C-alpha cells in the first residue's frame, strides 16, 4: 500500500467519527461532563485529521507548491479553530466557543466533506 493510501485511510478513519460526534455535540446539552469528555475526543480527532490531511497532496484541481489545493484551506481552518475554541471556553467565552465549533463542523466537515465527493476524488469513486 502506498504512503498516500495509508494517509488517506488514516484521514478517513479519524474524520468519519467526527461527523457523528460533532452532530451529537451540537445537538446535545452543553457544559455537562459528557459534553466536555466527548468534546475533547472530537477536538483531538479533528486536529489529528487536519494534520494528516496536510500530508496528502491535492489530486484534483490546481496545486500550490506542487502539493496543496484549495481543500487544504479547511485543514488550516481546523488547525486554527480547535485551539482557539479551547482557549475561548477556558476563558469562559461560551459564545465564541459555540461560534468556532459551528464553523468547524459546517466548514471542515460538511463543506469540505462535500468537496470530497467531487469527480476524481476517492470518495466519488467509492460512492458513485
């Protein structure tokens, strides 16, 4: 198995649970021990998957530096949102935390996930 495939499957393995965990966290009661515990797992998975994704070269569309594509902007969004959301909640700024978590979920998971279904991408081949 190529390095690309290993990284791609690692990325899929870590990002897929985030779709469900993130939805649960957005819909469940906030501030509970359960919310905080599951939230830590979610943020760790999101941060790790963003790092892994930076090592995956863009295979569809234009490339920057012969590696990065537009979809990598969502990785940067994640790498920014995760620590700043943690800082916000630790400072008691719940409004900022909620905003960052919504942007993270809808930007990095829903919108970026939609782009992974584009022709030429692995998930497009898998599902269509």
